[in-house]
C-alpha cells in the first residue's frame, strides 16, 4: 500500500535518539535548546520555542499576544481544525474568510473587505500544502490597523516567501508556528515550534509552555521565600500566571536535531517529486496540479490535485475507493472547518465561502513523501489514466 505520506527516519536518527534515551536527560535538558537554535538559524528568526504540538503553539501564541477574550481572529476555512480551535482555546472568536480559488490560501482581497467591516485583533494565514500565502499584501493590510499576525506554517517548514526569505523568519508576522507531525517536512513524532523576533513574546511563550513558572534565574518577587541571607534559594521557583504543560521531551528534541540535518535534502526530494507529478499529470485532461508556479519555493508538504469530477461522472469517494483497491491511499485536505458539527452549532456556515467549498469538492491529495519512488509515481498516474 502506498500511503499519502509518511515519515523518513534513518538509522542515524535512531542512533541519535537511542543515545539520548540511554545516556542523557529525558526532559527539560539541553537538547531542546539545541533543537530550538537549529530551527531559529534555519528560518532566520531570533527565537524559537519548542512545544508539544503545533496546536499548543497556536494556543499560546494567541495568549502571548494578549488580546482580550472575545477578540475576533481571522483565519482560513481550508485547514485542519486546530487553526480555529486554538482561537477558541484562547477565548477568542474565529472569523472565516474565503480562499483563493487556485491555491486554497487566504484571499488578501477578502481580508481587505473583512478588515474594513469588522474590528479584528489577529490574522492567522495558513500556508496550505506548503505554498506561501501572499504575506506581503496581508502584512500591509494588517499594518495599517496594527493587527497582529500569526502564521500557521504547519505545512511550510522549508518554504520561502514569494518575496524571498524563509517562512518562519517572521518577516511579515509577529509569530510563526510549525508542526513536526510524522507527515511534515521533518518529524519529532508529535511536536511543534513557535518562532518570533520579539523578546517580550519569547519570554511569555517560555512561561506559557511550562505552567506559567519562572525559574530562579530571575529576581524572586517573594524575597522571604526566594532568598536566604540575601542569596537565592536553589530550589525556588514561582508561578505568577497560569500556563500549560506544553513542553517537548528531550527524546523528541533529539530526533528533531537529527532530522534538521536533513531538512534541505527532504525538501529537495519533495520538489523533485512534485515536478515529476506536474509533468505526468499534464497528460490527463480531467486533472490539474495546484499552484505549479510556486513549486520551487514550496515545501510541497501535500500534493493536492484538482479533479473535474463532473466530466468523469464519478464522485470523490468512488475515486478514492478505487485507488485504495489498487494499493494507493489518498486524503482530503480539508473538510472546511465551518462544516464540522461543533462549528455549525456555533452558527458558522459556508454562505460567504464559495471558493473554499469548491476547493473542497474538487481537490484530492495524492501520495508525496521523500522516499516515494519514480516507479510508484508512474503507477499512481497510470491508475488515474485507467480510471478516467
């Protein structure tokens, strides 16, 4: 069976993790800092904060910005539910705007309309499939009204902005959040990281990921408990605000450090595979690749294709079932968030999101991962030719 995606783990990764387990600390050690440094240097950001998942990262990113409960946050309907759930975790209100018809990314035009009609605190663009949003336009729109930006870059480690520079450098945002789920550019099993260039946000994030606790490298607010004869007590720590248990383990960080040594190799392979698909799929009249023009700046986390199901007189599920019978797993990214029962109960619908709805009906993600062979790619495309 050919999966739609999977992790790429080498023997060197396994050795690095085993060495961490056998000889080093398992939590709150130096490997996390090493991993954070490697991410920050790679994307060109000043700071990186590793967390237990990208969802956790999005949650505390909202909290670190300090916007009030009930504040309105704009995001995309074409994303995993975490993009919107994290807004609700923070006590704020998701506002969904329509996407570009050809990419599934946030429409800057629709964002402009929304910002002119509502008071918005934060915008969360989602770099769908690793294809960069038009961040320069989004940034310019938000800058006018001093609106915060959190980039949901769960798909985009290794992607570049359209204007140049790595996504994650926060060139156009306050914070950027990455995911290290097994199907992403690199993996730590589960896990994520937040990057920023703002030292105040960085300090807040460090506290929020670990119960709101401040270690004793800072001056104790309680001198009686924090010091003995004017000297800091070695055991002392203090919690001055609520936080969460969102830490990454040293084991996961060790895997991340090892994986980061290969990230450029992984991205290069994904781009090569995506370009092959573009060439092979061009032979099939009812299928189009999505955003071929961004291929060389995208992480190509997913390979979504647009299918004219009407012309082939088959439904999406029929096609997926037939592909599965031929040993090929596919996936849909994503059912629009407002269609989920939870969000429907809150009153959300798709009335103002026609592009997102069409994108959902027409797209299907086919297999892509660094070890996908040319032979398997050809098999996938040949089966599509047979079906269509």
